[in-house]
C-alpha cells in the first residue's frame, strides 16, 4: 500500500459506521442550531446580477442554481441543482473570469442566494492559473469548489470528511451538466496547490478548496500568483472547529492522484429535455417497489461510466444489487457479471442503516475504490453520483444518494477488499 493510500485509508477507517456505532451514537441534532447554508461577502463589494437570458450568465447560474423552495417547521429550505448530504450544502463556488466581454477580469464568488457574482479580487497580470497549471493562462472560466465544512460537521461530525468530498464531486457534476447544455468545454483538476490557495483566498481554517474545473481557451503564458490576499469572510454565521476534519483534509490534499490520458465523454441527450432534468432533479424519499426496464438500467449504467474529463483520476468500480429490473435475475452484479443470485432487498436495506429506500428500490449501487488519493476518489464518486441522478431522471427513474452504510459488513457482502465510498438507489 502506497503512503498516500495509507493516509486516506486512516481517515476512511476512522469514520466507518457499524450497527453498534450507530446504536451508541444516533446523532440527533437541534435543527434550530443549523449554521447558515449561504456565504455572503460584505454589501459594499461589487456585484453582477446574473441574467439567465444572457448565455454566459445562464451558464454560470446553472452551475449552482436554486431550483425549489420548501418549508419544514416554518423554516425555508432552498434546494439546488446539486444534491447534498442532509441538504446542508457545504460547497461554495468561486470562478475566475478572464477575457469575457462585459465582465471585469477577476475572481468572483457565486452568491447563490441572490443569483449574482460578487467580485472579490480584480486581476492585473496575476491569477489562479499559477496555482493550478504552470505556464498557462485561461481565457474563459476557472471554477474552484470549496467546502465550508462546519455546515456538514454540525450534523455528521467526523464522517463529514467524506460528505464534503462527495458533495464537491456532485457540484463538479452540476458544472459539467451546465457546460454540456451550453456547448462549452470542460476539464477537471484535483492535483494542484490547494493549501496555498486556501491561504491566499483568506479561508483560515473554516473553508478549504477541494477541486477545480476549467472551461476556456488555454494559452501558453506565465501568470503570477495573486499579488494580494483576499480578505477573510466566514461562510457560516457561527463556527465550531473539528480538528479531525481539518487534519484529514490537510493530509489528503497534497498526495498525488492516479493519472490517465485526458478523454472527453460524448453524450447525445435531447438538450431541452436534459435541461428540464437538471432543473427538476430531486432526491427521492420513497419507492413503490416497482420494476424498471433492463434497457433503461443498462442505458444509465453505460452513460454513467463514460470518460470523466480529467488527467487526475481514481478508478471507481460500481456494484449493482438488482432487486426489480424486468428480465434480469435479482442478485449482486459487478458490471454485467452475476456475483451471486438472490433476493437481497432486506439485506441491503439493513446495510444502508435500515433505510427503506435501499430495500424498496429497483437497484442499489455501491461505489468502491482501491484509491491512491482518497480526496480525489471521493470526489470522483460524487461526480459519478451526479451522473446517476441526472441520467436516471432523464429516463423518468428516481434516485437518491446514500452516504450512511455499515462499512465493513457492506464490504463483506460485496466480496471486495476495496473501500466502499458511496451508495445510490434508483427506482420508481
């Protein structure tokens, strides 16, 4: 086992669930103490209101848009294009814009609550490129995903070290969907100087960069680092530090990921229908124990496993526990290979911490990996999870992500030595 893998596995193993651990710590929280899910810079910062009739504005807006608002115990919950564990939304988006007509060259915070770009840093001859891609300048957009981790650790404690990365991957998937709908290119990056960026963006210990997405033209030109530090603004109305999460992030932020040749996926979805899918995506809360067609299931799996546009990569293997798919024998599958036949509805429901969603779905998916870089692997799992959401919804099949499962028992059930990173359910 490589040293970088050992580091990630240490934090993964330390956050495992078991039947006993969940019974001893059911983790009830007082909803009235939830920290703010939105970050705001001071009111005197310059802002650009996004107009969805403008193609550039629409592209940026759809990466993080609020798509639905509901009330729970008289409190509003604003749901977004990207799902999040517990609807806590720890992720924030910053975007460097360079060479785009009508927009000042600078680094902006995407202010989701007010649908606007907040200018936090104006560029001269400096920029984010020097932290990410040496000797390159990007004409277009550099997105940074960050996590305000206390929004998640407030509820999920140490296991938030997983959820922050999964949510980051989902947000990258939302950016990818917007680039597809707006006919723009995209490249994801996970290996770059995140710690220096955290310092220069003024995050202190309360927020950290997880990933980068580039959509633009690459020019061979050196760009210097930011000449000034960005003033600190906290992403929550109050904060409680968690040293385990901070140490876990630091330990997994610097080791290298596996590398592969850059490949771009080719999709052929109806754009209008896909836009509506992005807009209407929700996490389902109940299934009706109905079957889905084998054609739809294999279509989803095939599309989900198309190339991810990145050179920094961790391989994710998908196991499918098929409960209700027309014409397919129920059982555990690795790809199309039957590992073991059987009705595992109740077993999988139990493994997913007794959640009826896993028991009543048509298929339960488990993502496993023998990673080099844990942080990258969890984000790739989240990115694939966003694809599962969108592609299943596109074919009128509902979906939900499940981050809670009994780790060791699930690994034993799957008959794998790879770590289980994520579970998802699809069905009617």
